[in-house]
């Protein structure tokens, strides 16, 4: 499944994700103008930016949904931009992604949504599917038994739903859930196959402050309990300070400032300062 | 100038959709190797494509058979030809032309439009992006089961439409034209060739591919929220109608008049 021998596996000092000189234009309009960003293994990087600054475009490049015009996106040292379709499918198995609107399949129950990645993987592949245990730092811990896969997947789904605080919601339809519950169900689906890397697209947008705080706590818990590397796209400065190991600001297609929260929040850069303070006057033109 | 521009844009969109639909069809065929492991999705789609369309197809086909019998029967009766010809005319019209085309038109509107709107909604809600992120091929998950289900359901619906259309024609022949069931079906059996039914099924398979591919292609390429979903649904229905009519003529000219009449003579 992994497609790599032990000798080829990345070392602990290899970044989980490294983006070099990423450029992308749509219809001649440049959106990303040379993004450089490093996501260290087991750390959470929060990319801040105004709406329309290219944050979601950056995330779609990391997961291979978009191809860059120029630049490299190295995931565990492998360039996803130049990978074949099979390699991309293999690399994506290392990711989990929480979408802005959760993107749950409306025709499936919560449990079916969460189980979907595993069920489909079982249906389409004949080899064993190995998953690490929640309480283990070993990546390849347990293999799902092919004879009892339905029961094992159901148990896993319940475990993940309990982890995000949605125990007992297995049989609900997505339309019966509140915004915060949908986001948490989306997170349960993203972690059901124990990914190495989690991507969050504006995880707290549109939620009330208490649910925002709860989602932030979940992001921290995912890093601490599962040891995942995370990229969070957001414009919530308060949440970013709480959850990030590294904060970065994407403005006009480039990263204009990055660093640990304590350094980043003291940055003298006028663009960073205006964003952090939420002022309408300054180098960032609102209109 | 505006009308010419609009017509040009419409034709460009139609050809572009047909081209993208052809690529999607080839991709869906390549995914058919996973068919046995996706039987549940296939069976669900057979219900959507076939069973749910039965009432609409039944009503359309019955009244079409009835109107063919009424129109031709009353005219031919004047010349004393009704007994001899009404059965064969209704049978050949239904099996070769009206059954496949009207069933396809009904299914394109009733099922194809629904299919396009479901997939378009999934596209604009990022559900298809989510499938890709989960390493689930959207063509395998969404398109292949719909294509295989439609290729089974539409020919069966067409045979059903032929049957109820002929029955409708027989009813009108008996009670309005004065041709008994016995005479109607006796001449029908004598005149109706197996090649007419087979040609109808070839048409149904072709239309099944057109309806599914146009609907899935329009759904997959939708953008722009609720408006985009509406646009994809409308285009899916209109493009399907037009491509069905064009394919119907081409199939008659290129397939029936060459292969069927020569091989099956």
C-alpha cells in the first residue's frame, strides 16, 4: 500500500510538506506568486490571509487537486505536482482533509460518511490495509481483518466519532446536524484512516465562539494524540495563536511573514500588523 | 448579431459537452473492471434509472400507441386497408422509432435531469473534491454505476414501452377503428421483424450512453452554487434531447440502412 521500502522512508527531520516557489494563475490572473512554506513533521502550521488571498488554492495544491504552473510541493520528499495518478492516490491516503462546509455526502448517514474512505479502500484493493492504533506512535500498527472488516470499520467509526464528541450520532443524516457537528463529523472522516497529515480549510468559519474553541481544542488534540502534521487555513487570529506551532500570512500570493505565534504576533511588518490588529487602513487595501 | 452569437455559443457548448462526455465515457469504461465490487451502487441506480421511470414511460407509450392507431386507422379505413396495416404500422412505429426515442426523451428529462442536479450539487458542495481527497475515484464512484445501470434499464424500459404502446394501439383498433385484437396481432406478428426490435435495442443502448454521459459531464463540470446546479440540469436535458434526435437519424442512416437491412434481410 505505501509503495515504499524502509530505505526509502523519509527521516524524522524531513519536513512533512515543503512548498518551493509555488506559482498559479487562473485565466492570466496570478493567485499564487511564489509561495515558500515548510510544515515540520508533527507540527501545526496555520496559514492566515484575507478572503480571496489564495489560501484554499494553496491547500488544493498540497492535496494534488490543482497542478501548479511552477514550483514544487514535496510531501515526505515526493513532489506531488509531478506524481502520476496512482502515486497521487497513494499520497492522498496519507492525508485527511476537513472541508470548510464539511463536504459530507448528503445521501449517506454520519457513520457511512465517516466509514467511506475505509469501505471504498477495502472494495478497490485486495492487499491488507494497515492502520496505526490511537494509543501508538507506530504508523503501521494493526491490519484490518478482511473477514471481519465491516465490524472492524464500524468499531473504528464509533471510536473516531467519540473522539470528536459525536458518539451516538452514527445514524443521523448530515442535514440533521448543526454546523459545528458537521465540521466534527468531517474531522472524524478525515482521521478515520489515521493519516499522517491533516488539512483544515477554515475549520471555524461560521461557528459560534464556544464551538470555535471546541474545534481549536480538537485540532490540538489531533496533534497531541495522533502526532499528525497539520496545515490550517484560517482568518481567525485568536484560534491560530491557540493552535499553531507556526503562523504564516499569505498576502497577494506570497507568504509575507511566518514564525512561532509568540514571534509572529510581535512582527513589525506593516502588513502582518494590519492583519493582526484588524485595521481597515494600511498597506492591505480592502476595497 | 445577438441571435447568431447566442446560437454559436450554444452549438459550441453542445459540441464541447459531447467531447467531454466522450472522454468521461472512456474513463467510465476503464472503471468497469471494478463493477463486481460496486454491485450495491449499480442496483441502487437501476432502481433510480428504471423502476422510478416506469409510470412516466407507461403513460407516454400507451398514449403514443393509441394516437398512432387512431390517426392511421381512421385514414386507412377509408381505403379498406385498416385490417391489413394497422397492426404492422403500430408495431413497427413503436419498436423501431417511437418506443426507443420517446422512452429516451422521458428518461433524459425525468432521470437524466435528476442525475445532473445530484452530481452538480455534489460538485458545488465540494463533495466530489472530498471523494478525490479520500482517494476515491469520482468516475468509479459516481459515473460507472450510473452508466451500467442506465445501459441495463433503458433497453428494458424500451421493450416495456414497445409492449404497452402496442397494447394501447390494439385497444384503439378494437374500440375506435373496428379492427379486432385477433386481426391486429395476427398481421402484427406477420409483419414485425426481429430486426426492428433489435434495432430499437441498439438505439436504446446508444441513448443510454448519451443521457448518462451528458448528465454526468454537466454535473461534474458545474460551478457557481445553486445557479450552477440549475444551469447544469437545464443543459443536461436540452443537450440530451438534441443529441438523441441527431443520433436517432444517424443510427437509421448509417446502421439500419446498411448493417441491419443487409445482414438481417
